[in-house]
């Protein structure tokens, strides 16, 4: 996905919010904005918004010296999310379609995102996901392809959210699938790292690896060789969240995008609206799939 002009004001909003979390020094906050303003004219619209996000947060770390400004927020939402675990497991157990329910729960957790917005209601997100319908649903294709594979590559998104992902991973394992769960290489916004995966016990049920990405998404060319090899050879990929959608939507691979739309630009790209929940097979791969039939 390319960058749109609408993304540019959002770059500055994110930069200011993150700078304020990183330091109380207003002079340093302004220095962050000044340096971002120098980068924006050089940034091509053909690049993904995530690539600018990586630049912004590198600037923030350099200016403020704070390399994990969201550390306490991540800890807080990991702890909050784990408290929902028994309730969410019961929802899956009592559901007429446990797989579908676990997908909805995983998407509900995608609201825990300090990139697009810092204002969200987790209880409301769970209720809307559980009771509502998908704006875009490729669930039938999801089940069909799931029956044809033994291994799944699951690319995670945020801390806190990863506890919701665990519900879906457990359900996939119950289907007899081996799951490799992917986290970020180092702290970036509130994205999940190895530390978060261990906190929620993901490492106890799945193989957990780092993509090598230092961006709030998965810029494959910047990822490590281990991830690249698994990614390009995977026959079933789950991609969580907007940042991963922005960076992976152009690949002709069997990627299912699971996300909650939190941005009008993403909504336009998907043909949905803010607040919608999405389970979408990568359109580029759908063409390949249709040609095989």
C-alpha cells in the first residue's frame, strides 16, 4: 500500500504524541517535529506509511534518548488483556463455531494500538466483534485453505493484542496446525516483541521468532533471512493489524488480513469504514487461486 496525502498530517500527530510520551521537555518535542518536517518532503508517496513511521520513531529515540517510550503502556495492556483470557476462552468454548469466534476475538484485540489513536474502548471492541458481522469476510476460503496446510505463519501486531491472538493460535493448534508466531525485533510504538510473547505465554504453545523488523509493520526487505525464508515459502499466512496490511498487501502470497479499521485511508483502501472488522484474503493471491480452479 502506498502513502496518501491524508497520511502526512497523521505523521505529525503520531510524532507529537510519541514525543510527548518519550519526554516532557517541550524543546525536545519541537526538535522531533522539526526533524520530521525535514524528512516529509523527501518521502515518496510510493513508499508505505510504515516506512515513514520507522523514520519518525528513529528520530524520537535519537532526540529523546528514550528507546522504549511505550514500555509501561505495553506492560499495562498485557496485564489487562490477560485478565480477559478466561472470559474469552469461555466465549470460544460456548460458540457454535469456535474458530470463527476465536478470529473475531483476535480482531477485537487489534484495537489496542497507539499508532492511529490512543483513545479506544477494549470492552466495546470485544462486544462489537463478537456480536457484529465482518464488513469483509473470506471465512469460507480461510477454512478451505486451512484444511490444506499443516503449518501457519502468524504475523502479530501489538502488545496486549497478542493475548487475544493466543486464543486464535490455540484454536489453530486444536485443528492440528503448527504455528510460527512473529514479533518485532525491537520496541516500536506498542508493537509486540519477544518480551510480550513470553509474558502472555505464546512461546509455550507456538514457535516464536522475530521478523527482524524495526518498523511498525513488516517491511520484508528489512527483515532477517529466517523470516524471509519462512514468509516466501508459507502456504498460509495470518497478518494482524493495519501496519502489516500496509506493508504486505502487494505480495502475491496466501495472506489473510485480520484487522479492525482505525483509519479512513485504510478504510478507503479496503472499501470499508472506520470501526469495521475485516477478514480478507490478499486479492493478489485470490487471482492466483481462481486461476487454479
